[in-house]
C-alpha cells in the first residue's frame, strides 16, 4: 500500500498564498511564515508514521513548486515520491485529477486530499477497519454539526455508504467525509472506470461523484468513523486560521 495525495488544486480563495503555490503548499505553521510546515508536510508525516514508504502526488496548478521541494520532502520523511501531472488542473475538477492517478490505485492506497489538516489517528482508524472483504473505506466524521458546504454521507448499516453529496439536507446525513480514503488495489479498475464516466459526463464533478457512481452500480463502499478529532478542510482564510490552530497540536 502507498500514499496518494491530491495536490493539483489552485485554491483561489487562499490568495495571495496561492498566487505562487498550490493549495497543498500553503503554510499552516502558527506564525504563517512562507517556509513553515504545509498541509502536504503533515500528510507525508502521517504516511511515514504508519509505515508507508512510497507516495504518489497528483500535481497541476503551480506544480513547479512541488517539483522544487520533492528531494527535500523525500529526505525529510524518508519517502519515495512520484509526481503525477494533471494537465487539466486549472480547467476541470478533481474527479479527473484522481483518475490521473489510476495506475497508483492498483497498489492500494490511502488517499488524502491536499487541503485536509488531520491527525495520523485518521489513517490508523482506516487501517484498523481493513478486512472482511472491504474494498473502499471512507473516513467519516459523525460528530461535527453539518451545514451546506460539507461533503455529506448517508450510511446504511447493511449496505454501507448509500449517498455522498454536498447537496443534501444536513439532517439526513450520517456524517461528513473528511477527504481521506483507504482504497484496496482490487478496487482500482472499478473506481477508475467510475471516475472516467463521471468526468466524461461533466468535467467539473468531484471525485466523490465517482464513489456515488460505484454505489449506483452495486459496489459496496464502507465507512470508518474517526471519533471526536480536530481536523479541517482548508478552503479559505478562516479555514486556514483554524488549520494553523490544529496543525500546531499534531
């Protein structure tokens, strides 16, 4: 199993940082200085802590910044990094971005969005949930009070995930998908095909629509509740401030 990070996004709501950096390299150190720790640092540190040795990173917007740091990140975390180019990163949404990493999926991956600050306990929870024929396991926050922006999930005790979308009444949801997934290698062909269907239908769709496409086809997707842990998806400057508060605790 390897790590896989989606780090191709522009994050325009985080300007001026993202004038020159992809979202995953926006500094989340408490002082906010340019060379402080980033979301990508935190994610790579988590992957190293659970014993992964290889990580694929899907890059696109301002990808040169990731290429420039590749050797230093490899040395810092003891990981072999493979960068995968997304040629449509500034035009299309992340369903296509994850599809660009379809070859990496064959090894089995822990996928992490490049804008999610979270503790290593999330990865450990996913690993502990493996087995019993589970092929895809979503990390789910069942504690947080949900609003309109969250990627909400409905779970059936027998069928697993039945619905994943932002466009849902929060009261209907079981919890929020936090942007971290364990994907077994034998799920790779099915997921890649579902993602291709999604982005060919609408290039602006999220990769979570690929999960919904799989479920619609009869594929079971499981979930693993992460408990009451502090995490944040960094979309704007308010999120960034929260990310800095959290990052200094991990």
